[in-house]
């Protein structure tokens, strides 16, 4: 429930709607794929409850909007807000880099890793093991985005 008199900044993180790859279980990072029609419906449904005057996200009270530059994220913002303006894209919010695992499913990744001599005694876990030629959880941080946000007026 929105607090009309809140002076403390609030941050909302909204995940994009469904894509072909999220539907099939493929890891999607840097590949720039659009939302499915169902993904667009998901966002439109969310917007009805979350975005608008008197709702959780009241546009009159929004100071800054940052969006990943990926098509799926930009389209999510457009559908949520009903606008193609009023936001800034930043790589700080882009999906992480899955490296060699981009577009693959978990089972195929585990097989690939075993063929590379990895995970012989346990199954691959993205949160623990990261991605070959990609990013690891320890690389992920919103610190840069938070600094950027604080310094922009």
C-alpha cells in the first residue's frame, strides 16, 4: 500500500515477462529476445494492480526509472507504464553473462561441464559454480546503479 507521505526512497525491481527461452528453460543473458504474447499479457496484468495513481507504484511519485537495455526489459517497462519515455537504460540491470551456457538448458550444461572435467562429484549449481566464460554470483552487484542513482538529480 503506498504511503503518501513517505520520504524514504523506495526501489522496485520488476522482472520482465515470459520469453521463448524462459518458457523452454534456456538460460538467457545477453541474447536480445522479445517477450512472447503471453509475456506481454503477464506484464499488462501486473500493471493493472501495481502501476498507476494510488497503486504501489504511483507514477507521480517516481523520481527515476532504470531499465535493462534488452528488448524484453524495455518492452516490460513500456507495457507497465504505458509510455515509451521516462526511463534510462543501463547495463547495470542487464541479465548476467551466461558465457558458454547462453541458450542452453540445465541438463545440457551439466553434461558439458562433466565433459570438461568439472563437477565429477556433484551437480552444477549456477549460484555456487557460475558460468564458464561468463559471470559468477560474486560479480553481481547493484552498487554501481545505486551510486549512479544517488548522483543523478
